[in-house]
C-alpha cells in the first residue's frame, strides 16, 4: 500500500500549501505537544506549576532554585499518580 503523503494530491507543487504541509509533517519539522506524549503533563499545565514557581520568586522573594525544586517535586508527584 502506497503511503498517503506520496500521493500526487499531497505533493503537487502547483499547490504550495499542501505540499509545504506535507513536507513539514513528513520531515520531522514539528513536534507534538507535551500533552500528547504524556497526558500527565496536561495536569502540570492545568495547575500552572511553572507560573506558580515564578510567582513565588516575585511575590514571596524565594530563590529561583527553591521555586524550581518545588515545581519539579510537584511535577514528579503528578507523573507518579499517572503510573
């Protein structure tokens, strides 16, 4: 069976939009979002873990290292819950 992206419809140079999209998708020029690779990361985004870390640095005057350690700890907890 011939791969779909080798069909003339998708590679027709007369239509630069489709041929460019095909090249982008087949040559690895894009990466899927983190939530596609692991659904646990959607919770990290939902909880705004990194935004909260930045907020602690600015508002509570804690060190960036402390804020990062706390954020990483929370991310590990979220990922552990998904295993």
